[in-house]
């Protein structure tokens, strides 16, 4: 009887690009005439953002925007000033091969930045930004799931694989206007602004994915009013968002994961016509990353033999993608920020920067490693405006919904600082505590050596001894019945039936009857 086989495609994600690029940052900036002259530079920071991304064939193009902010003190008064400039870079990276509907993940982190005052009106900034690029492409491998004829025997492995994967990435802008409270002074210069994702949720509505959440908008600014109680004011606002994402073919059989992350946050003061800015225009750029996976059960042939003829096969390692697993965890950090020159008399704001923290799979689980930076902004007793910072190392295991995670798992996690508080512990120091939410998902993989083709030589029958109907074989405890049956060219099912066995292995040492065909 002619051999016939059934083949099924096994879909799996494969990393077709994992690259790192460095972008140098250089700025020679002259202050506009309406800015006061520089007396002392307090801090310079670089905030990189991936504002656009596209795939064209085997090339990924992206736009990197680096927001440079320099905070300084002028000579004539102690109230700080801030200048901001945006630098835009267009970059490309080649990927190994063209893939259908690739998933592109790009993030940029500041490497270092240095700033010096060339003179009282000119600033020279030098630094670098590191861009991490990862591209996931889908692979389809045709593997044998069933075979008929030629007395072929198949050993199969049952597994669950993606039958369909739908992905979407969308950059959306969330905006609103905030009015200051009656007791708050009007806005002069914004020294610092940020948006943090403090809650997120998802919902499937009529075949569409709805990403919902709440952003915490923080602002630290100076006031033009000379009679203000403090030269610096900090405040926070809440900004909810809800965004529908089209995922064609989505239904209740899909497991859907949505990651919302902040790309950038811009705050602009607006005047009511009297010259005082008592409103803030807020614009936050979000990245909504969606993946929906429909899993299905597969039977994959991993070994074969014929009971009547010699046979050979070809096999290949097949990467089996598992269902995505959500991540919902948290990290608590605390540290001491110190001002060595003078005691701290007042603190205006405290914050935590998590760009140096990485989530990875190690030793069977998830872990957070790297560093976070804790910062306080305040005033010293000698009248100086100061920003004090400290780096806190982090090495922490994170709870996971599964017991084992391989080192090759693909992790998509968003880190958000949900709260940050401070306590002045002594004249020169303040203790800062921060809570960091870790949300997202990870996709793990396993590998199976799967049969891709079988050849049976009909001209070479197996040797059969017709002098007996049964053979005796003494099996050790735990011995695999498939290996025994393959060795003697017998049917494993017949061996199980003849010996009234249960399962695929011998549970205890015993004599087996091997029926001849």
C-alpha cells in the first residue's frame, strides 16, 4: 500500500533582528535674548523617544527624537530657568530576511550626557543614546502529523501551537487642558514634566481591542510672580485614556495582550489673555502594542518505522511558540539623596527614573536587574537651587504565572513609576521611596525535532522469522515501549494489548510478549 502523509504548518515567532545602534547627541546652543544669562548649570538630561517606525522589505526605518533639557540658575536671582531643544534623527537597520507582518520593538535609552557653559549665553552639550531594535517574524514549518500505508508506525508529540496570530502597533496622542487651582501660582518656566501609566486594562468589543488606562501627569515649574511663597511649584494631574485598536478576525477564541507605554509627554503653558498662564496644555504620545493569539492542539510526528519494510525520514528542529502569559508585578526601591554642600531647607519634587532597569528570564523565572535613579529637587539653606540624585542597584526575582521560563523567552514589559515619595531624614539627606509597576506579557518557546518527510523502500522488506508467533523480552523498569517495538519491528499497540499494559513505558521489570506480524 502506497504511503500517504498529512502535513500541518506550525507557526512560530522567530527573532529575525536583534540589533543595537548608538546615536551621538551634539548641541551648540545660544540662549535667546529673552532668557537670562547662565550663572550655574544645575542639570542636563536627554530624553530619547521613538516617534515613528516602519518596515520596508528587509529594512526597518525609525525616527529618533531626543529632547534635551538644561536647567540652570541665572546670576540675578535664585529662581531656576530651563531651556529645551529637540534633535531628530532618521535611522535604518537591516533585518535578516523579509517576513510577513513582522513585529517591531524599538526602545531608546540615554547612555550619557555632558553639558558645559561655553560662556554666559552659550551651552555645549555632548552625549549618546542607545537604541535597541528587535524584530519578530513568523515562520511556517510543514511537519508530518499523520501517515497511512506501508505499515508505518508514528510516534507523536501533542503540543499547543498558535493557529493564528494578529498583531497591531498604534501610536496615539492623548491630550487635555488642565487649569491650575486658585491657590497655585501661574506658570512661568516648566522645569520638568512626565507621564506615568498608573493603571491599564483591556476589553474586547465587537472584534476590536479597547486599551484603557490612567496616566499620572507631573509638572514642576517656576512662577513669574515675585510674591510667590516658593520659587518652584509641583503638581499632578490625572489623564484617563481609551483607544480602540482594529484587529481583523478577532473573536473570543483569541488570547489578547495589550501593552500601553508612554513615548513622550509635553506640557505647554497657555495664557488667558492677562499675561498669566494658569492653564497647561498636555499632550502625551502613547504606543499601543496589541497581540492576539488563537491556540490549537497539534499532533507532531517525531519518530517512525515500518513493521514490513525499511524506512528513513528527514527531520528538523521546530520552534513551538507557547501562549502569551501576562506579567503583573511590582518593585519597591528606596535610597538616600544627599546634598553635600549645604543642608536641605525645602524639597519641591521627587522622582524615579527606570531607564536603566531590564526585565529578563533567568534561572527559570523572571528577574529585574540593573539600576534606577532616585532624584529630589529642592533648595539648600544657602539659597542654592539643587537636584540631588543617587543610583540604586536592583536585583530582584519577579513572580510569574508559570513555574518555568526558558532563557529564550520573548519579554515585553512596561515599567511605570506609580508613586514616589520623600522624607527629609537629616539636614543634608532625604530618603526617597518609589513603587514601580511591571506590566506586560512574555512568550516562551520550546523545540521539537519533527519529521518533515518519510521514505519507505518497498523493495527492501524487513526480515521476518516465521518459525514463531511470539518473542519473549525481559524489560527493565521504565523502559520505553516505543523503542522495544521499533527494535523488533512490531506494533507498539499490539505489545500493549498482548501484555495488558497501561501507558508508554514499563512500570516495573517484567517479561513481555512481543507478537510477530
